[in-house]
């Protein structure tokens, strides 16, 4: 196994960091690695916002409720961004561009581009001995984040990425068996996935019972059913449309 694969298989989210900031050089290295990710048709439909202002961090902490949003070496916010594209042509005759930007397809392009860049950033940071945690809970109040970051039309905040020097080393979280996630030639019906999911539930139950902190009695299936039984962040749909995305 090569070093890159070893590092990928060693990933775990870090939620407690030492009190030390990233240097500008480290920030730029991470962003450059993010930028080199593949991007649909070279559109580069994303913007990364680094959070330095302590008051802004406090506000984002209030939205997300996570201590690691406040106490880290640096925080990046990944936004889907089609604003630049809209400005490339004269607004008076770019009606076709705008119609295109409003499609579900372009929302997918922007979201996928941002996610690929973020994962490159994460791997770059981890390769530098740093720990990372994604912060989807910024979408707990997407309108507030939009306001705080002064995002224009066609730009949406997708998630944060906090980076820092690990101050704990949680156990690696097991993943679903490969047989569940990887299918060949055609979709494997749920009935054929079920026994692997049951095995995973047993593995996760054991993981939660025996991990080094925050032990609990739970399984993956129970967690998922609870999670998806509650409508969450229903304001995201109208928000996206208010940014003139996903309208057609
Ligand atoms: C898009 C995205 C959003 C996430 N949001 C949060 C979050 O708001 N808070 C948090 O503590 N972890 C968050 N996570 C981390 C996941 O909970 C974590 O990756 C998952 O449980 C697997 O654990 P591991 O990363 O330690 O292997 C997020 C992960 C992703 C990919």
C-alpha cells in the first residue's frame, strides 16, 4: 500500500485542536491543492472563503453550535459559485446565460466542484499533519451565513472545513462493507445489500460501545432512520431559489 492510500485509510474527523494558527503559506498550499481538483468543464464553480475575523467566527459558531468552529487553526467555507460566470458577458444580452445558470444541472456542477475542491483541501491538510472536520451545520441557518459572508446572487454557502493541529485522536470510524457501496454492471437490489448492512450495524454498535470517548448504544440503521424521520433545514430549498439557482 502506498503512502497516499495509507493516509486516506487513516482519516478520521478531528473536533479538538491545539491553540495554533496556520501560516499564510500553509493556507495558500491548502487552497492551491483544492484548486487543482478536477472541475466540470474547467468552470471552477466555487469560491473558498477563509474566516479570520473573530467576530465572524463567533457568529458562525452561533449558527453551527460546534466548539471546533471557534477553536481551530483556520476555517474555510466552500461556496457553490456561478456569479463569476454571470458577469463574463454583458448583463444586457446574457439572458441565455442566466437561464442556464438557473438549472438543476448547474447547481449540481457547482456543488460537485466545491466538494471535490474541499476533499483535495482536506487531504492536503491531513498530509501536512493537520486534522480536519467538515461543517455542514452552517446550513442550520443558511440565510444568516449568506448575510454574514455578503454572498451575491448565484453564490451559496455549502459547508465549512475546519483545520488544525489535532488535540485528540479519535478511533477510525468503520464504513459500510464494500459489497454495499460497490456494485458491478447494475444496481444491486436492497435485499442483496441487507446482510452486509446488518453486519455493519453490529460493527457500529460495537464501535460506539467501545470507542475511546462519547460511548453510546446505537446502530447505523437506527441513526439513519432517526435522522431522516425529521425534516431538516427545509429553508434551504427557498434559499437556493432566492439565489436564482435550481429554478428550472
Ligand atoms: C459535508 C459534510 C458535512 C459535515 N458536517 C459536520 C458537522 O457539521 N459537524 C461535525 O461535527 N461533523 C460533520 N461532518 C463530519 C462527519 O460527521 C464525519 O465525516 C462522518 O461521521 C464520518 O466520520 P469520520 O470523518 O471521522 O470518518 C460532516 C461531513 C461532511 C462530509
